[in-house]
C-alpha cells in the first residue's frame, strides 16, 4: 500500500496560525458579558467544546460553517487543518485550559 500523498487542499498550518485563530475565536465564544454575545457565539462555543471534549460537550454541526462570517469559518478551518496534520492536541497547548472550562460553564452549565 502506498503512503498517502499530501493534498494541497489542506494547507500547512503552524502552531502560531492556530494561536492567531484562537485569539479571534475565543472572544466570540466568551465575550466579557452575556450582552456581548452574538449569533455566532454559541456556534463558536460548540466548535471549541466539541474539540475540547465532544463526548461530554456535544458535537459541532458542520452546517454551522455555512452560517458564520467567512473569517470565523476560516479560523475554524485553520484549527481543523492543524489537527489533521498533528497528533492529538487541545486548546490547552495554547494556554486556554481555564478559558475552555469557562466556555463549558457558560454554554453547558457544568
């Protein structure tokens, strides 16, 4: 069996690219106040929580990508491209462990 060939549809994404994407995504999911939430907030939270622990926090409906601002969807795809190219890694690696727990508390009430 031949080794899989890297397809150009999945661009190389760096650790820093993901850091930049998360720096934009996290404040959307977790604005300073609930009044600052937008329609994108729960969708971004679903994405982040599904990555963090989908079994407990639910999954991310792929159709959400079609219902978000293009920049937000691209940030999510950046994270997904990185995950496709690297071993298991979570938002904790970028220093978001406590933030993920806060997002979980806000959206899942746990």
